[in-house]
C-alpha cells in the first residue's frame, strides 16, 4: 500500500517515477516477494537495490510500528469486505 515503509522509502527517494511489483505473493508453490521502480536511470539501479535491502534490513531489525500494523490490517479487512460483497 502507499503507507508501507518500503513504498514510502522508494517514492521519497526520487530514484524513479513509480513503485512496481506485487510485494509478497503466495499463490504459487513458493512464496515470492517483488519490489521495484519505474523510470530509474541506469546509474541509479544499484541505489534502488541498496535502498530496498536497507529498508528490509531495518524492518527485520526494528519491526513495524503499531500504526503500520493497524494500517495494514485495515487494508486487508477492507479488501476482504470488498471480495465478499457478492
């Protein structure tokens, strides 16, 4: 979501024009995680990779804020309600 720590860091970095990737996907046999950016200049590709790895390492070390968790749960709850509307 737009409130995710990784998405905020990528957009605020100014290294690209938009965030792409589905994040975590568990629909296949093996769970995957994808994150990236559109509009990244070739000389900034390594900076995007390092930013993603740094943010993931920070979250692994420090965890998520209570507000981030509440926001994510709210998003999931909304998506479940929308799916169950028929």
